[in-house]
C-alpha cells in the first residue's frame, strides 16, 4: 500500500521558523541599539564646547527636538502608514530591504552630523531655531526612523506568517527581547564607549556599522521567505485574497483595533521618551555618578529580555492577553508616580526601574500578538503600520514637550526639577489603564478571543 506524504509548509518545521525568527530579530536588535545610542549621551551632547572636550553644546530644548525627530517624517509625512500599504501590496521581501536601506542611510547622515562642526543655525517651522548640527542630525534620525518603523511592522508580519497556530506570542516576545538587548547595550555602553573613543561620533558610528550587518541579515532571510512562499503555494488549495484599498474601511471601522492603537500610544509614550531623559534624571535627582548612570535605565530592557518571552509563553498557553495589558498599564502608572515623588534615594530609582521592566514585559507580549486576533492577515501590515504611526506621534512630540518642560524647570544652579515631567508620564499610564478596561469590555462584546490561548491543540 502506497501512502502519500502529507505536504507541509516550511514554517511547519520548528527549526525553520525559529531560524527565520533569529535572523529578523538580529536586524531589529541592531536597529534598537541605534535608536537609543544617543540617549545616554545627553550629558555629553549638552555639555559646553571646550578646547579638547567632548561636549557638543546642545541645549535641553535642542536635545528634545533631536530625540523627537525619530518620528517626524513618519507622523507629518504619513510615510509609516504608506509603508504599511506597501508591505501589504508588495510583500515582505521588497519592503524589508527598502526599510533596512533607509535605516542605514539615515544612520550615515546622523554620524556625519555629529562628526563635524557646523556654523550657524536653522529655523525649523513650528519648532524653533536650532544649530545646523542639530538639524542635520535630526534629519538623519528622521530618515532612520522611517526605515526602522517600517522594518518593525515587516518583522511583525514575518512572525505572524511563520508562527500562526504555533508559539506566536512567545516568538514575538523573543523578538522583542532580542531588540531590548540592543536597547540595553546602547544605554549601558554608549557613554563609556564614546568617552573612550573620543566623542559622540564613535558610538553613532558603531551603531551605523551594526545596521549594515542587520541589512545583510535581512537579505539572508529573504531567501527563506521565498522558500516559505513556494511551500505555502504547494499546500494551499485556495490562495489568500490579496490586499485591496476598499478593505481599509474594515480596518478603520474596527473599535477594538483603535483601542489597541491608542493603548500603544499611551504606553510607549510613557516608556521610550522617558528612556531618552532617564540617564540625566538619575544624575540630577538621584545623584548617581554620570559614568554609571546609564546602567540604571539599562535595567529596564535587560529585564524585558527575560520577562517578555515569559509573559508571551503564558499568553500562548493560557490566554488572558487583555488582562496582561491592564496589569502592565497599572504598573507603568505606579512607577512614574514614584519618580514624581520627593524620594531621592538611588535604591528607590532601581526598584522603580525593575517594576517598569515588568510592565514593559507585560504589555508588548500581549499587545502585538493580539492584533492578528482582530485584523485579517491581508490587512495586517497596514494595521501594524497605523498602530506604529500613532505610536510615532508620541515618539515625535513627547520628547519635544519634555525637553521644553525640563528647560523651563531648570534651576539657577543647572539642576532640573523633574516633578512636572514625571507627572506627565504618569498621566500617560493612567490613560492606558482606562483604554485597557475598554478593550476588555470590547473583547467580551465582539468575541475577538484576546483572553484565549494562541497555541492550537
């Protein structure tokens, strides 16, 4: 008797799908390193220019403008949303290569800016007048931001493509964990590396070199992606319906999707912009030595390296995704309230950062795998792009806001009063709590299955 072999997709192979995950995760890990490589360098960037010194003479306002530049093109030119449509229309390989090239190009411009001295200033509409060096560095960071965010949604769709029906939340958690290694490495080592190698440009140059390696890694993944498409075409009797612009009405009319999008905005507005200023907060408020101050914020991504996959595994096996998002939002609010209180012990700062790490593990591990429960695969790239676009509003505008608040709360002796700043971050967390509760109610009403396990038995 002849038994016909059951044909499988390449993604049904455990080793194949985990290999694909590792490759694209490396690309994003290098990207996250570059995203935050300037965060611990704020003390150098804002130090006065002196003969033989490493300072660049930026003001707190200029640093805030630069930090927010990551999202300027994404937000004001709608490039990230366009990137999502390109992803759904032209596919993962084209979009991934395009995005990694943009990342590397933006990095080179940013490196050139901080490597050279420029005379004069430039007036930026709606923002103010800034030194030419700041504007050029911000332009490079904005180009990089377009590439990095489009790469992020591409990688998210890659994971859904390879892990649907398998360990989806765990895979997304591990990808986030590897990305956080990049963030942690930047926060912990960018400042000492810059001091040892002669300035800010050394750390930025290192980040650009890593991005080049990440671009090559994604090209390697494209070979696997082509094989996956071929195996899927051989197995599927009915090919999936392609993207149509008329399908966007389904996305825009989905209330559950908008709750996730706004939750993402509020939660990440309370985390990533905070990290941009956290190193100086440790120096100014908690009197931590500037050479090691970056190690305390670095605890946050280091913690999520282990916690995000752990919570993702829980979601895969037991469900309760919406509940995990609610708990994380509550912890975020508690942490920023603690930072706003007149408790100036570095021990308090460390404990608060550990709790923030737990929150930062909870919400992403449940939020990103929840989107495919709400939105069909053919719209997934556009859905992630719209969520990332809304998130970028916070990444673009919140640092500018915080920079101006810090500037206005700088005392005569140069010390910054962070009470108002941390109250703003706490308000983001409180809003995230409300949105999480609304999402739980919407899930009960529509039956998205956010509280159900991901693994199909």
